[in-house]
């Protein structure tokens, strides 16, 4: 059982801050390098001033990026740049976007979830319920978000969770509000349209809470933020509002729910050999080469449609390769302690049979890989010109790039229900939820 309740969100006052597209921002883990300056220069009220306040060489315990973010937040409140809604609401959050050549609309609702530890076993009785995780997390990212939360005592970013509702009972309530004029309507630099509506009728908010009681939720994006909220709640037992976390809930049956692949760029390996890599993978994989990336991706999709496990590979030797697993039972010996569902994940097969077994990139070395460019593996989200950039990187300095087919929602659900977690950066639920649509102040 999960407890989901409406709340009185703090939202930007357009009369004070002006163009709302200038103040909302991507989540903190997407904002990097020059993007920080771009967002902060767009408005003194841009959310990046809080979520990505810059550290300085003179930072200390009393004056640092987190205390500065806290002071900015207090200033916004005092100036009336953000105001609290007068009624408890759920908020419909909708995205219009393009993926794989299709125009899609994904929507869910923003509400508060009563925090609970991740489920570790099925309930003794009743329907399957609780909060499930599906990916590895890195401790340093948790400490970063916890430091911000301790200072501000406010939830600025959204956590993305999915839940089962095949009859679409909750969606049917939300769809009625989508017909109204939105509270917010902005289009980001990637062409994604973000809209927000308030579900403010007490009858409907009560119905949504009731419908969610027998559900379980799986964290799709935001594991670090959820663990941060758990830690903050335990640190503040006398603050009732800290027992809740602001989330966006999306039905697994929502037609706009898609997962995009995250590719793996390999670098910094000593004594790396293209031929040794190819010879190594041939022990477990059928290897075919193609002249173009388009042919490679087409064959990868064909193999996936045929329920086979396949990866693309580029080595800057004039060819594009597809590696198709010969026999999934090979995973039984490598990871005998994992479930059949985990062993049949593409990302698990790649990490176990190629990255670890052939290239020697074990779990410890994987932990050194980040989105910033260090370590042995860089994770490349399949958006924009990411594929072109990855190929260019191999031509210039990196050693190889492995291309993935997108994971499936039912794979994420199956692994999560087994109380297992997928390797880090296994999924990319697109598009990202922006910060600044709703904020939840804890004190």
C-alpha cells in the first residue's frame, strides 16, 4: 500500500518573474558546463540558481553553494516570486514530444508520497505494494542533494515513478482536467512542450488517493532524490512534512511512456586492442559487420524484435558491428545468483559478458564512469546528436562505443518486482521532468 496525497504547491508568479520558459529548468543532473551559465543568465529567478548554484574557491561551512541557494530561495519567497496555492491539489504534468520519429503525449500527476523504505519482499497479504527501485546509485550524488535539502528544507525537483493501472482509472480522472487551460505552458530548447493543470476538486483528489492505495510504484528517474528524502526525513523526525516527497506518477499503460537507450562509450583502457575485443566477443556472440550505422541499427532492431539480445559496436576501423548473443544460458554461470529476468536484460549481458569478461571493466571500474567524462565508461543518452558525438569521440580519442536497443517497461517492472536492481544508467525515461513547475516547502 502507498499513501498519495494532494498538496498546496509553491509555484512561480508569472506577474513577478515574467516568461515562465525562462525560469523552469532541466533537472540538476542534466545541467552541465555552459548550460549552467545559459540558464542562470536567462533570469534571476531561473531554477538553476538553486539546483546548480556554483561552488567557489572560498566556500566554507557557513558560505557555500548550498547556503547561497537557500538564501536565494528565501529572497524569492520574500519578493513574491513564488507563491503557495490556496487549495490542496494534484497537478497534471503533460509532455508533447517526439521520439523515434513519432509525436507523443505523456502525462501523469504530481502529488506527495508518504516516504517508506524500498520494498525488500512481497507483502504478507494483500496485493503487491510498496516502493521499488530499479537502478544502482552513486553515494556522492546523494550527498550533494542532501546538502541542498538540509539548507533549503524544500523539494524543488521531481522524482519520476511509474505505477500499474491497466484500466487507466486514474488517467480517466486526469484527462478531464487536460481539457482546461493550463497553469503553465512552455516549450524547452529541445522542442518538448511542458504543460501543467491543477486537479483541485476535492472529490477527484480523494478519488485519486483512493485509487493509488493498492498500487506499487517503481522509481523510473530520481533514485538519488528519493534516497535523499529518506535521509532527510530520518534526520527531521519532528517535521511531519518531511515524511512526504513530491513525485510525478505516470501510469505504465500511458501511451506516451517510452524508454530510450543509454549507450556505453569505452575509454582509458591500457593495452586496448580492437582485434582482441572482436576475438573475445566471438566466444559468446555472433558478429556481423555493416558499412553504415543505419544498417547496424536496423539489424539491431530486427534482432530485438526476434527476442534476441544484440548490441551495436563502432571501433573506427571502417565498419559497424552487431553482436548477437548465441545463447542466453551463458549468463547462468556468470551471474547464478540473479533471476532469469535480470540475466536476460541487454544491459546485464553487455556488462557481464563484454565489459567485465572481455574488457576487464568490473563493477569497481564502472563506478568511476560518469556523465562528465572521467573513468572507463561514459554513459550516452540517446537524444539529439548523441550517436554522432559518440562516433566522433571514438574517431578522435575514445576506444569503442557500444550501442543499445531501448529497454522495455515490462523488463523494468519484472526486475523491480524481484527486488533486484539493474546496472547504473540502464534506462532513460524521456523526456526529463523539469524543475520549477511545482515546489514543496517542508517548514
